C-alpha cells in the first residue's frame, strides 16, 4: 500500500487537469473530485477491514464501525526517552483507540495492534499510548523517524449499509497466545436462511444467533468477536489527512477526476474559457477537449476494471 496526504493528492490532480495553479478548479473543487473518486473506487475495490469487538452480556447486535482517517506522525515523530509521539493537530482525546499502519523505529510498539491514548503527555500535537485502556505509557526503546496511525473503533453517527462481512470468529483472550474458540457460521450457509442459523449483517449492523451466548458461559469479557470484511474508504477532509490506497487505486482515482473535470469544462462555457486562457491550454478546441474526455473515460474504465476485487465468501 502507498500513501499520500490529501494536500499532495490535490496537487497531483491539479497537475493532471493542466491547472497546477488552481486557476479554474480551486483546491476545494479538486478536493471534492477526490472525495467523489474515493467513494466511486470504494464500490469497485472496497477497503478490507478486520475489527475486534468485545462482547456485551445479553447483546446480540453490534454496529460495525469504520476506522478513522490515516494521519502521519510529524517531527520529532516519537522520542524514546519520553515515549511521546507527535502529530500536528491529531485531534485525539484520552481513551481513543489508535492503530499504527507503519513505523520506522519505535521498538516496543507493534504495527496492527490497538493502543489507547492516555491523559499523560496529551497536547494538541503530542500524545502517549498504552496497551490497555487507562494504563501506563508503552515504553518504546528506539526513536521513531516516520510513521502513520489511524483512530479505530469510531462509531459513525449513521450506519454504513455498504459494509460487507465475509467471516466472523470467536476468540478466547484469556489464553496466551489467544486461541480461536469458534468459527461462527453465516446465516446464509444454513439449509434455510434464518437469523438463528448464524450471523447476518443488515444496514451496517452485525446480528448474532442466540447460540453464541452458550460459548461465553457468563464470561463475555474473556472473548473477542473478530470480524473480517469490506467497507467504503473513509472520506478525508483536512490537508494533513492521509489517503492510504495502493498506487493502482490512486492512479484510477486521478483518471476519474480527469474525466469528471473535463465533463464540467464541456458543460460550462465560462469555465472552459477560464481553463483555456492558460498558455498550455490555449490551443485546445472544444473538439479536442471532447477527444481528451474520451481518452480520460477510457483510462478510467480500463483502470476500474483492473481494480475489481474478488471478495471472499464463506
């Protein structure tokens, strides 16, 4: 996977639109194009997610949660002597759960593990993390020179119906290492699809059969529900937000932005006149612009077909 900040992505798209100074398409308009591309690509090659849910007594429904926007660590990144991490305007509060997507340095911190922000050392641009909620700071033993993280366990204000689930497992956490206790079957695998045959998902909510509770034996906190699936990409808004997609997805998004922008140029004469006034665009006629649109659409179709992801089915 590759990564690019929202700001750098806007610069790349503006260059592809032959409008590097944002004379025709301002940064807000370019940002909207990128957000539309992210939503469109999410229908073709959605983001893969894995989420751990702590079961609650007498509860059989759990709203599935999207992970947060990826953010970069910023200078001085992470100082081993103080265990302080830095990220400009990170927006975190004590108790937030975070997960590192990659780290250079930072021995003692594990990529892919959930950590919790603690009150100690927390400022607008700095934070420390603990392995447990409300615990002490993790002691990492080497300085961090680069890294990215994202907040996890964010419940959206509205369900996300586009979430798909491919597998649900029950893991026992009192064993070291944790052991898989039970593979919960999907309701669709039964002879008759029924809510008590297995798990099902509706409108972004996971529904479990009553038989799950027989596995807990009154000790729900000894277990985790581990869910694998696909979800739309999280929308970005701040310039420092990181778009964490593969190079193939990024190039497909640029092709989508090109096609959408050229369509606007053809539909709005004033906008086209403004774009055409630039030196490198002055010789582009409406007919030539139509040819550019056809090329951009062909590029988008070719790249989007290549992105089609085979989704695992149980």
